[in-house]
């Protein structure tokens, strides 16, 4: 579905309202008018912005202003409109999928076009290139300047859900929930939503097939999305900061510094916890279906041998 947003004078807004008066529907919050036709949904916001959505969005909008022609720019997984990096966008990303310890965290973050420069100045960039201490600092600053929503799937729930669904489906459900939560906070809808791609679009929406409230309008998917819009980079940093906080809690709870990832060091720590607390507690602290569980059990058995 195409989308065009115009900033119109009061006179032009009144013209739009007059032209579409017979198609009026109930407006969303912070809007003075909304209308729906076969090919276009339009909303006149109190801010003076008018959003046109639908197959005929650009044609209808062209009557009242001059929308930018959207030429496709290549991305890792398809195309984004030209100038997308400067749009007002909700970015969504997850952390913890590959970590044996700790929860799965998804964050959806909104960066308005007027705050893109500020967010970059705060140090937001690809989180893989940012140290954990800096991530914590940047996240504190972001908390004060942009709206965001997060969802945490703790390991007891993760392990329960894993019996009947894939990790991909769990991740999709968390993204959809975070996006719904964030969109409910916003006075105006974003120009677009960009999800850091972990599954093909068709697969993602197949995962959401049982959900009554699916976020679908103006949603884009791309790999390496942190480099395509700062909103995704901000979401990634916030998700990482939340994940680190949860890992800190786990370290205090177990009395051992819990490592990230799923490597050999993780196996060693898991074996120590298995010997000290038993399998039930390890099940509570980890994504138990990972291969690390069997490796930890083998190490624990080896340590127990006389």
C-alpha cells in the first residue's frame, strides 16, 4: 500500500475535507478528519500533515501538493524508497536469539525525521560495533529522547513455547506485539516500519496467522537494516541494553558471571551451574533446546567421574 504525507495549509486542509466529506469515517486520535474511498484512505492531522494511503494515494495526493516521486533504491533484500534514511520510521530488532543464557528481547523504536541528527549524535550506529558499556550509556540517552516499546520472552516461557513453535515464530510474535504497543503510543503513524529481517516476509506473516492484530501497513524488511535507517540501529542498541540488564540479574542470581553467546565458555559455565543447582534451574536460565545443554551435561558427567 502506497503512502504519501503532505504538509498542507489550513486552506488546503479544508479543501481536502470538503472534497471527501461524503466519505468521512471516524478519525484516529490527534486527527480532525478521516475518509475512506475504494482506492485511498486519508487522514488530516491536527499538526497540519495529511496522510494518503492506498493504491491511489499518490494520484489523490497530487491534487493538493507535490509528493516526492519514490524511486527504488537497492537494499540487501529488495528495495526501499529513495530518501528512506531521512523518513520518520519505526525500526524493530531483536537480541538474544543466539544466546544460550538470557531471554529473547525485541524493541521497536520510533525516530522522527526531526530527531535523526540528534540520535546519530548520541552515538547510535550498528550495535555490533559498539562496546557493552557504551551501549548502556547510549540507551540511557535514547530513553529520554525517543519513544520505544519492548517485549521480553524469559526462558521459562521460551522453553514452554518451544515445544509447539519455532524460534522464528516466537520472534515474529514479539516483533508484532512490540510494534502494536509502540504504534498505540504515537500521535501520528510513521511514514514506514523497517524490521531487521530474520525471515522472509511471507514466512513472517505466516507466523502471525493466528494473531487478530497484525501490523502490515508500510512495513519493509531488510537484512543489515541497522545501516539503512537509524531507527533500527536505535532499536538494536535499546534491545541490547535490556538484554545486558537481564544478564546482570542472572549473574547475581547464580553467583557466576554469565557469558553471552553459545561458545565453549558457555558450556563450561553451564556445566558448573548444572552441578551446583541441577537441571531444573538450568532449564529456567537457558534456551534448553540448544546443543549447549548436551555439551554441559557431558562436561558435568566428566567432572563427576572419580
